[in-house]
C-alpha cells in the first residue's frame, strides 16, 4: 500500500477511532497494513519467504523457513504481544496519549476506556515506552537550559518540607536538562529542516554532568546558547559558547536567546500539573513523552498516532515487563541505559559486537559476541548470545559490560538459536547465572 493510501486510514478523533476499529479483526488488519505494507516478514527470523496462512486461526501465520517454522502474528515480538486487553482499547489509548497536549493520567484513561486504574497505569507506561526514539545529533544553533521538577518549597506544608532543602536543592526535586535545535531556514525564511528537542534527566547541574550530556547529543561544531549558570563554564572546550543575560536583555537583537526552550519548559510543567505523586524512577518516560509530543507537534493527530504505533513494533514486551517497571532502579536512570539500547538495536539488526566484560569473579575479558536477545531477570538485564571466546552460548550481565566496541568482521553465517529456543533448552538456573 502506498503512503498516500495509508494516510487516508488515519483516524482524526476518538470517535473516529471507535468507529473504524469496531472489532479485533479491524485492528489486526490495520496493524498488518502499517507493519507489513512493504512485505510480510517473520518477526522471529526476519525471513521474507511466503508464510503459510493458518486456516483455523485468522491473522495467524507460520514461517516457511526450515530453521524457524514458528507461528506468528502481526503482534509477535512487539509491545502488544500477549496482551489480554482488546486491541480496540489499545488503539484508543494510543490516540489519547499522543493527542492530549497536557497529557492524560491513568485515572482519566481508566474513566475514558472503562478500565481498572491499575490496568490503565500499566497501559500508559507501555505506551510511553514507545515515545522513546533515537534522534540524530543536534547541530547548528542549540539552546541549552536546565529546569527542576518538584514544585516550590515555599508552597509545601510545614510537615512535608524536607530538611536543608531550598531553591535548586535535589533532595526532593529532579533536574531536567534540555537541548533545543533551531529550525534550519533558507534565505526566503522557509523551514528546510525542523530542529529537535532532546530532554534528559540528569543527576545534577554541575559542569561535569552538563558537558558530558552535551557531548552525547550535540555535534562539536555547533553554537551553544545558555544562560549565565556556572555549570556551563566548560562548554567552551568543545563548542562556540554564547552566554545570555536575560535580566539585561543581552544578545537578544543578534538572535541569540533561550526563549524557545523556556517556552518548552512552560509546556512541560503544565503537563506535569495534570499528574500527582510521580516517583522519580518513572520521570524519564514522562519527559520522553513530552519530547515526542514537542518534536512532532506539527504533525496531525492521525500522523502522530501512526508514528507511535510504528514505534511499538520496535519495542519488545520481554524487555518491558511489570517487574522491570516496578524495579527499585529504573534502567533509564543508570549508566547502562545506553548499552541496553545499543544491545536492543544489535539484536534487532543482527549485528556482531565486541565488548569489554567483567564477570562475577571481577575478571575482565574482551569478547566477540553475536547477541540473540535481552532478558530482564531479578532486576537485572542479561544479554544472551554466542560467545566466540568460549565457543558456546553465554549470558552477560549488562551491568558487567564496560565498553561496546565496533566490529569490522561480518556476522558469522553459522545458524544461531532463537531466544525462545535457548530458553526452552536450559533450566532457569542454568540459563541465567548472575
């Protein structure tokens, strides 16, 4: 199906969602068009060979690859897999999440869809997982600024005020750092390329933390515009740094300011006002939802709906379970978050990796690994893959990976096990040796 025909299928309102997706079959048919509009492939092995239609089960197929032969549907290996909730309500939840400007909380979602509040809460966080996307490194003129989430201390009741906490104290507040790329325009003033906003939850606003975050998301030949906060004292090391003193209206006439990012912070805090009692470990997904909404604000509601559904095909339920969501430490708050996303991409694209790994006995080795999957077990991430050093399948604790190095060698043509086959062959205690 052509892109123009696919756009015609996009809903424009919540009423349109319920009108178009009346049955489970309507939802599955739409998802098949969205995921397989180019060609149907097996989610297990990626084979493009013609799949067998299972006559006794509509919308169910079986792979014809000899080494695979597993059954699958359009929901296999996605965030919607094994969901007991009707797809009709999933569609409505996706639409409400990406169209409400000030976001929707779990209580409102449970009322709209007639669901228990706990179900709506888990549903909402799974959809927020789909809002996490990779953007190219920012370049050009970059506005950088930090803000604090948690409310003003002077507005809190005396019994709820923390000791030794005031102003920018991080005792009860969270520091959010944002980098906004200006739109690229031609001589006529027309927008050639739209700039993106990248928002990151940081430990503090110190110079080491801020420069490390800038290096991760911004190209070194860019112009970084900030205020006079002392945490930006080292920005000049890698970028052309321009400081703006808003109280004196400096550099405004030259076009250097952080007003656009300040406006974005206003929208973020307006969105946060609709929520109550947010734990710090859940904050990264909420700000990523805001990042998604801001970066795609020029799209129509139907186009945002399609984009969010497409993103759900790249996420796996196995790596986002309720146990992981309720874990003491959220994966997006620790230093291994980048490794997890790199490993997920390597599994999806079947890439070979070279890693520096420290095992449980504190012995560091360098391994060449062909990953087959990620497992979240006992509040830890484990990568399963074929280890060339041991010449066998091994599991690696992600927290033990020190570095992931590029590999020039091509992927071995030896047939790897699928993750499900690996999990079936071994007992649980043999699979994952922490």
